[in-house]
């Protein structure tokens, strides 16, 4: 086996583990809530803590890779991930489970940027498109199959086994990495860490997520509002500190790029909101009498819709540009969410249609946004833009789950339809920005290699 194939396989195993833990935990929420006496807000933090860990560690990935070496960093991250998975499975309280999920996210968060960079570096440009197709296939199949498989595991064994099963996969990836990955080359470069910027970014994001969870309870709503104000203040300090800093941990000037900025907004309002919608839908359907396996199987029609979206996006983006695809995607996901408001037992066919339409619309937006994000970005800025993109991606998942679960907590069990309505409306928020976006430069870059866009 060629070395580049070995590197790719190690990366794809880590990528699959990350996706698995983002999607499979949701199906176990009803059982976790019953066994650990967890509230809706606490259940949301099972996912939020994991994605918070992912988000907080990504800015450090370039610095850690330079200090420790990519091979050591990947192997260490996989070990941390595997150990944390076992600790999550043994958790005796919802508080300890959330804490170990944060550690699990910290381990998994380094696999995405570092493993991706290492894998792509081994491939000549002509082969990168094919590898991207393989990555997209994994990104489609894992979310599609893991909830259904997780539902069966929960029903036949226990919710704890969906986390125990991470351990052998992580150990397999570690073993293959030790055998296949070449030792790190010694380097005299020792980049400095923007500690102040990192502290401000971590504090702002943490305050935001904690505040959103506090807003869902009447007794803590005032503290939630205070937390939002503090989060906004800390975030403003972070932007002011790092906006023009030469050695900033993230190059915030890249946000001036209109395509990257629009793509990040799309990811917050469409795939991010679907994460929260799916969380609310699982709880809603459980209340209607749907079993874990039956609910998990709904990701199969979602995957079918996503597969169609991937083919449409790849074939039409270069010809028609991002605008029609993004608008169609937002409208379709909005329609799918509205259909959830019409669900009554047994409603099997309507549920399948709703998830298929959400998969088609949401994935059409995510595929288009990811393609749009890096149009016109200079090669030397690709590392920072990738970090910004991945942080925004994880932030979207966190915010979507936190926002809708907080709304449900505030409204009570009679508020499911209001949550779905809010999700449908938020999905349409980026339409004005899409209509204002100038796609002529994007189409010029895609159709003529002689035309160059000035990159930030």
C-alpha cells in the first residue's frame, strides 16, 4: 500500500470517529435522561461539551503541530479520544458525562485540521479531488448509519455501549498510525503562541454557550442575559486585540473575504440549525411513542437526500454559481422542518419525506458553502482560513443545539411546534445576504484560470 493511502486511512478513521460522536449520541438522550435524571438543557450539553472541546482546540492545531510534530500529535489525540470515550461510558452522573465529553472533544478536535493537512500534503493536485470525494462519502455514510446502529445498540444493550465501541476503533487507528506514519522531522522552528488571543477566544465562546443554557430556565434567565453581555464584551476585546496583530492565533482579516463570510453565515443558519432541529425532533418523536431504532433510522432518508445534494452541487456549482443552490437549499430545509410540525402517529411516510427534504436542502447548502468558502483565498492563507472555517462549523453545531434546546426548556413540552417554527425561520435568515453577494468574481475564477481575485 502506498504511503499516501496509509496516511489517508488513518485520517479517515479519525474523521469517522469524530462524525460518529457528533451524531450517534443524540439517539441515546431519552435513555440517558431517564438513567442519569438529566434535563433537556443538560442533554444538549452532551453534544455542546463535545463540540466545545473540538472548537477550542482547533486554533492551537498549527502551533501544536509545529511544537510536537504531526505524528505525535495525531497519535496522542487518538489516545486521549479513546480514553475519554471509555470514561464517558462509565459516567455515573450527567455532570461527569458532560466533563468527559469535553475531554473527548479536545482529543478529537486535533484530528480534523492536522490529519487533513497531513493527508492532502501527500497527494498531487490531480488526485485531491478524488480524495475529497472519499471524504464526502465518509461524511455522508457515518451520519446516515450511526443513528440507526446506535438505536439498535441502545435497545439491545445500553446507551453506554455506543461510547465503549469507540475504544477499539481508536486503538486500531493508533496502531495503524504507529506502524504507518513516518517519524516527525526535527525542526528548529518554535512559533510563539498568542496566549492572550487564545484566552479571550476561549472565554468568549464558553460564556456564550453557558449563557444560552441558562436562558432556558426561569430561575437562571437573568444570569443567562448577563452571560450574553459578558460574552459579547469578551468577543469584542478578542477582535480588537487580534484584528491586526501579526502573530495572532487566527487571521481575522480573512473575514473580509465576502465568499468566506457568506459561507460561514450559511453554516451557522442551515447545518447548525439542523443539528438543533434533530435534537428537538428526537425528543418530540420519543414523546409520540417512536423507539430509538425507529428514530435513528430517519437519518437514512436524510442521507439519501444528502447524496443527491452532493451530486447536484458538484455538477452545477461551476456552471450556475452559488446563489441558486444556496437559495434552493435554504427553502428545502425550511420546508422539511415545517413538515415536522404536521407529524402525528404513525406518520411514517411524512417523517421520511421531511428528513429526505431536510437532507437535500441542508446538504445542498453545506456542500455549496464549503466550496464557496475557499474561493479566492491565497495559498499562504489557507491554513488560517481552514481554522476559521472549522471553528465556525463547530460553533454552528453548538449554537443550533443550545438555542433550540434553550427555547424548548423555556416553553416546556408544549413548545415543540414553536421550536420547529423558529428553526424554519432561522434557516431563511441568510437569504438577503445571498441575494446581495456578487457571484460574478466567483464564476470568473471557476471558468477562467487567467482571472485572479485579490485575496485577503
